[in-house]
């Protein structure tokens, strides 16, 4: 990491259109996953589910990547959930951040995983793998989600059990928070599965959808465009395969300017 990221003077020399925000906390979950929070700029507005371009100065130049904002739109701090890539242009440096360091963030958030891109329905499925859970961490703490849907089902699939911890902690936090627990009630279901270790639910989410096991475990009928909506965030292969399954169920992809049955975040990588 560039030593400039440690200085307040550096934050004062930022180019137009870029914030410099201070790291408030860092938590490492595994050798491959960590989360961090940072200050929220005054006047920064975003819709729950959107992403921002965040970065660091590396070799005297800014390096940015798209990161879903894991905190809800009302939060005072900004939260992010990241993979660690040993030779990643950004993450090899980002994984070493400490409290007090300065993170760069461009001023305009964007993204397709927003409630406005879906038409009304009874049930919302959030399909995620790995750090693809990040935008849903925002949305499951967003009051509007529960105003629009009677049931919210968050699926999170990882290779190993330890990689599920961020999501497990998140749902536990919601259940134990006085205000959030009252808001969410019994509307939220968390369905976690792993692919490489024994666990309560095992297998790729696409296989669990295709076989019907997901719906059998949940006690729900198969996907139906009349009652169900979907959001998808994960690896490129997972996006493609899950999209095909939703389309096979008669669901159509939506967008900010054309709300429909499901949306995909293609900016996500990892």
C-alpha cells in the first residue's frame, strides 16, 4: 500500500469526483475473506444494493474496483465484504488495510440489484455465492425490502463452512437488533449451503434449484413468475446458470429502466 494512504494530508489532495474516507474497522474471516467499514461522506446517497468504485493509491496511481455496498442506505458507516487475491491489482493491497487508513471512493454509486428494478410480487429470492452476498447484506437491512415483499429468501453458497460466517453473523445481528428484528419479523429466511464440506445443505445453488431440493427444504413451490422475484450476485458461471434457470421458469430479466422479474449484478467479480 502506498504510504500516502496513511496521511490526512493525502485526503486533502484528492481529485474532483473522489472521496477519501477513513477505515473504521477491519475483520478477517478466513485466509480469503475479510470485511471493513469506513466513514460515510457527507451528502453521499445510494440505494441499498448498489455498488461503488473504491480503491487505493498503488505506485502513485489510483487503482479502483467495483464493490457492492454491504451497509443499508440508512447506515452512518459504509461496509464492504471482500475476497483476498494474492496478486490482485487492488485486493493484494486492500487486504492489508488498518484502522485509520484512507480509502478512495468515486462519488457516483450505481447498480442493478435495486428494488426499483423489480415488479411487485409476494416473494423475493436473493441468490448469492461467496462475496456476492454483499449487496444482499444491504438489502436485508433495508425497510423497503419488507414493505415490498412478504417473504425474503437469502441463499448463500460457499466452498467451505468457514466462508459462510459473514452471512451467519449478519442474520444473527438482525435477529438480535431490537429495531431490525421488529421490522424483519419472520419474513427473512437464510439458506446457506457449501460445496466442498459436509453441512446441513450441500451443493451448488444452481443444482439445488434445478433438482427442486431448495424448494423442498424451504417448504415452498418452485419458482413462479406470478409470485416470485429474483436477484443474482456471484461468479460469472453462477450468474449465467442461475439466469438460465429463472428464464426456464418463465421469469424475465429486468433493469432500472424496465422493471421485471429478476436482476443480475454483472459488475461483481470474485
